[in-house]
């Protein structure tokens, strides 16, 4: 009897241990994962992607790829669909089976995603410990990674930063750099609360309120300085030559970071645009007015420097192009959703009053920057100088989700006034500076010497269809995209704008025989 009792006890212990392995211990439920909230987030995401993505997609396929994204949290998890059943497994052991909904039912597939996530949390410690935001990110990354490189998900925190870049934010109006644990002001933006309060460049911010910033990273300092518009903040700084710290009480306002810088040299106005946000066109217009007033009759022309400009808001790029073109087509967008089909026409006055215009591009000039360059070139309004641009010719729409995150989704393609699709090929320069440095006049002379070849390339560029990938690749190779920040590009522009006859000859190289109206 004693031996049987010991064997029975051993069996009971083994069974108890197995039960513990399957059941999370008390307090191991992990962060809260609200199923109703998650269903809402996934439903809004799935429905919008299916309706607005540039190519037709299946909600069922999207959701399945999203659920497979849970593998990023726990690599042992597997999600498959077989014979109308969604199967969740771990280490080749089936955890749960669910009947697959109809392919076009966003609500049902959102609920399915939550069911799979919930079942996975019961079986996986890593998934159980994941925050809801981590699950959203894994699912939407899985969905969007199979679409295109420009469609992406941003969680609530990142989405707020994105919106601040596009639309502005509540802040005081400074730029700063954190180095050796100190936050040093590198710029005080004119007309902002910081400028009015008396903060200065090179001041070192030591405290925001009563909180010391010592050792804080850049992102954390930025979060401390931003806040609701009209809210007050106390900033303490150390200033060179002042023995004691200085304290400023500043009321935050709506800050839109400046994207345009201006300089004047030998009668030529140089306008550098770093990106396109809500104030870009207005700021460019104001700076151009100021420069024209300063130069008067001594004005020779304008250079728009778009090198390194990654793009931004499409409507701002259209407004910028409209500052120099009085009539006709600027750009067209075309996608699958009816709202993605748009035609943009010029309707203003030329703020440069017909003065010569040059645009500088490089391999990092993308999206909205390419819209400006293509419109000005195709309409015969500007000479483009530099290298082939990046070739990011798609437009993204932003879908705000119930969790305050957002999906940036590709929904249309950009079509230039002469009808070529920008995506994958970019904008060609009339004067190519790829691999070149040295005498600007020699570069201009070489362009004129090979003018027939340049004109033929321009014509081929405008007629190469989107499906002709090899032909488009070969055309880009005629002037390889490079990262340039060299004075030679500006020097070439200056030479052209100072000589109207020379400018006209180069302009003719890129002017199309007929332009879309």
C-alpha cells in the first residue's frame, strides 16, 4: 500500500506541474488588453486600407498577415488559414481554431484578430506581457509590410510627433541640441514666445519647472518643452557671462517649424526649402517679397534649393509651384479611391515676375519636392540642376485610428503636366552634376555640347511607361542620383541666371514640345 501511495502522489505532482505550465500563475495576466477597444481599432484600420489603398486588396488577406505579425512578439506562434479555418499554433501544437469570416467583412476580421490575440495571450508569456500598443504595432506592421515601403503604422506617441511636424505644436519656439547631457539652444525662432521672453542662442536649459534636465535625451527634453497652447512654462537657463541662472516664465503658442531660409548673393535670391509643412508656401512668399524689395531692379533671378528635401504636404508643394506659374496644369494624382483623383491648376501670379528660375535637386529630393521641380520644368518655367531626384512619386493619406495612432497609406500616384508618372524615375535635371566638381562654366558648356542627347533623354523620360522598369532604370542611370550639398550646383545656377541668353538656351533643353493644359 505504501508503494502505491508514493506512485499516486508522484502522478498527482506531475499533473499539477503540467497544469501550472498551461495556466498563468496569479498576477501574470499582463497589461490590460481591452477586446472591444481593440476590435474598433482593427476594424477602422482594415476598412480604410481596403477602401483607400492604391491597389485592390482583400481584408481577409490583410488580417491574416496582421495576425502573423504577432510572431514578432513570440516567434513560436503561427497563424494560418486552411479550409476556411484560422488556426493558431505554438511549437507545432494547435492552440485554437476559428471559422474564417467572409473576406470583405472588416468587423468580423477585426474580431477575429482580437480572438487570435486573446488566445495567444493565454498560451504565450511574451504576448501576455505585451502592452496593447505593442500588439497594435505588430499587427499593423504585418499588414502594411506586404503593401509598399511608404505605408506604415505609428503608435499614439509617434503619431503625435508626426502631427506636430505637419501641423505645428504647442511650444516656445526654439531649437536645441543635447550634448554631454546639456540642452543648448541652437536657434530662437523670430516672433515666438521664446524670442519675446528673452531666451538666446547658446543658453543652456537646466530646468523646466522644477525638473532638472541633466542627462535627459533630446526626445525627453522636447516633451518637457511642449504642451497645450497658452499654457505657461518656467524655463531656467545658464548664460555665458551671467553669474547666476536666469528664469523665464513663457506662455506656449502654436509653433510651426520654419522650413525656408533665404540668402541673397550678387542679385540672385537663394531660397532653401528643407521640407513642406503648413507654413512653407506662406513663408516662401514672404521671404521672396522681402528679397525682391531689397534688390529692386538689381534682381537677376531666383534659385529654389530642394536638395535633401524629403517632401511633406502635397498641397503646400502645389502652392509653392503656383507662386511661379500663372496658369495651366501643375500636377495630377490618380488612385483607386474616387477622392484620390485630383487635378491641380495654377491660378495665381508669378511672384518672380518672369525672372529666370533655377531648381537644385539631388538624390534625396523626394515627393513634394519632386512635385515642385516637375511642375516648373514641364511648364518651361525653370532650369533643373543637379542629379536625378529620389523618385518617390506616390501620395499618402493619413488614417487616424481610435487609439490615437495613425496609418500612413499610399493611395495615389503623381502625374506631371506632361503626363509621366514620377514614381520610380523621379525628375531629370537639364544640367547633370552627378560625379562632377570644378568649373561651373565647363559643366554648362558640356550640357550645351550634348544638347541633342539631353533633349532625347528628356523626351524618353516623359514617354517611359510605369511598366517599362528596365527602360526607366537605364534613363535614371544617365544621371545617377547622388547626395549633394556642394557649392558647384549653386555656382552653375548663378552663372545661368546672370546670363539671360545662356539661361534661355539651357531652358530649351528641357522644355517639352507640348505641355498638358
